[in-house]
């Protein structure tokens, strides 16, 4: 097996062990902890579970060069949000007023996400 085949096999194995239920969900308020947009707070628009990435409102802005079409007759450059790796965002805690780690607690048969530092309900 060549080097290229080995890399593909390794990637396939890695994909099998990916975390299936991310802590961060759509419409959560999160804080970016790494990259050019470090410190920004925004709402999660989309979660791409298989790629372990999230789209956060107003962060990682990229330009899409759009071809002319019936929906977009002008064409040109359209600015929109790019994806961020899920490890580069933390769930925002309103009480602490910053991003923080969360743990799950079971109360009355329901799982809730709780801030590790202050113990308040997060998300």
C-alpha cells in the first residue's frame, strides 16, 4: 500500500471515531476562542457534524464569487460566513459573560447543559 492509500485509510478510521453529538447546537450563542475573530460572540447558524465545523453569525467572513443567474442577475462578490472548527468556539455563558466549558446534568430525566464555573444553565 502506497503512502496515499495509507492516508486515506487513516482518514477513514478517524472518521469512524468522531464525536457524534456535539455540545454546540444551532441557535446557541458562542464565543470564538482562536483565529482572526478571537473574542467575537455570535449565534450558530449551522452545525456540520460530519466535518466537525460550525457557521457562526458575523465571523470568518469570506467572499463567494457568484456567477450571474436568475436568482442573482448582477453576479459579483457576495460576502458570507465561512466555517470554523467546532474546537475553536465555546458556549457563551450569560452569567459569566464569557465563553466557557459545559457539562451535562440530568434532572427529572432531562439532560441540561450547565456552565462548569458558575453552575448556571447554558445554551
